[in-house]
């Protein structure tokens, strides 16, 4: 007997990611030294303090019972202190913070907790794939909000049809952005909050990259805006900021009713994050508050070296102000998928085609700065040699 997956499964994920993985396997089987700049997984370990806190907690028998689904009060209190320290935002650990097994965990289940089948939600195009996939799981209709270079990859909210705004339960945005590396300022968030209040619309803001910014730019939380907690929730993650991607720990903050809805759903699905991981998360947040620890300088140096080398090779790419990604416009005459495949087979460098993140991503590739500087320079050299060979 054979079984086919559900129709929902057939709508999940991007076939492009699977294609890129297959291309990579094929190239590696040929003995090529592959430089993988595809997936945004940090290549550095957590700090010694984080590792020591986790090791101590792993040896503590208290952590081997079921954790609470909302996360330990100690971790939520640490999050509240850090949000106050970092953004000047006061949060109630009991009602306005929920611990998650990575922000993707929360994003994947959010629509299930807030929407009914047939409802609508507004998500960005291009956008992180789970944004749309979560709507498929919940039977929610997406409205794809185009983000374009001409508008600095900011949405034109006034272009959203009135009937869409009236029907939608929430609008999801992400600044600093994956994959776009775009940023938003206070004026935009004030405009967004005003729009959401007018339309009776919940704002879902994904702030996973707030601690990865360059050139003096310091990303803000939408919750800094007066009245934001009336209409907004915000996801945050320790994955990128503290090199803890494999630990799977993140949190949701903001509007108490929305936080409660996801908390209720999660309490029926799982038992929360392993206590030793939460202890490591507390150590990460405390270390940051004590030493203003930041990974930004490392990624800024990588960005500068890599983009400079590509510019010298004739591929002119605007330097991003934030994130670990470069959203690179591709040379004319190629599609995103064509150039990504050819680049991998000719140079051994993995990048992700822009249309993996939505139709509006055509004409771009996403490059992750997740290798040491020497490897990035080697990747740039290979790409430059290949591009020159095409002239």
C-alpha cells in the first residue's frame, strides 16, 4: 500500500530549495569544493558563557520533567528585562511574552491560532517561506503584498484593496528583512500602526535580525511606538543574534490576546523548550545587557569585503544595512534560477534564487554571509573569474 501526502503538503515549501539541494549534491559528488552561501545558519558557536550555562543546566535533574508550554518565568522575565534594555519597551512576562521553539515554530502556528479557514492574511512577496506556508496549513487565503526595489522594499499600504484590508485578520512584515536585507524607520512603523488601527488589523512583525545591523544603524522594535501593543505582536529569536540556531529558542511579545491565542494552541501541541536551552537563553540575554555583545561587527566586515570584491569583478551590489544576507540584483539576460544553477556548477558557490521567496524575487539572488572572510573572498574570486569569462 502506498500513501500520498495531503493536498496541503503539495502546496508547502519551495521546489526551488529542493532543486538547489539536488544541484549541490550533484556538484559535491563531482569532487568540487563547494562554498555554501545558501542557508542562513550562523557558522560561529555561542559564547563561552552561553555554553557553560547550558552545560550546567544539562546536569541539573530539575530540567528533565516536562517544561511549561509558555516557557519558564525566569526566561520570560529575562526577555522583559532585555526588551526594556534594548528597546525601552515594558512587557508583562505573564501575559505579553511567550517562549517558542524558534520563531519559525511560532510563525508556523500563528494563523492556526488567530484565523478560521477562509479568512485572509496579508504577507510579503518576497518573504520568508513559512509566512505563506503557515496560511496553507490553516486554510487561510494569502494576499501577497509586493515589495519592490523602487520603494526600498517597503509596502505601499495604500495600494492594498479595501476589501482585502477589511477581510484580512493580520498583516505580516519583517524589518530588517529576510531575504531582502531591507530596513524600516520609525516613520514607517508609525504609518503602519495608523493603518492597522484604521483597518482593525493585527500587525505581526518578525524582528529576528534586530542585532545584525551596520553603518551605525540600530533597528527598532515596532513596540516602541506608542499604542503599538494595541495592534501588534513581534517575534524575536536568539538564533542569529547569539549563534544559537540549533538550540531552537525564540519568543513572541506584544498584544496580550494574540499572545494568549498562540499560547493556548501551543499548550495543546507540545510541552515547550527544554529547560537547559532556556537557561542558555537567559545567559545570552544577560551577557548582552552586561557587555553589549553584538555579532554585527563580524557580519559588517564580511559584507564589506565580499561586496567590495564582487564590485571589483563588475557585479555591483548595494550594501545592505542589516542582516546576514545580501539581496543581489542579477546581471541582465539571466533568470534567478538559471544564474544560481550555472554559478554553482561553474564556481561551486551556492546561492538561493530570488523566486524561492516569491514571484517578486525574480531578478535577484540571496547570498548568506555564513562563511569565514577568507572563504567569502574565495567565493567572490571564483564568481568574478566566471563572470569575466562570459564577457
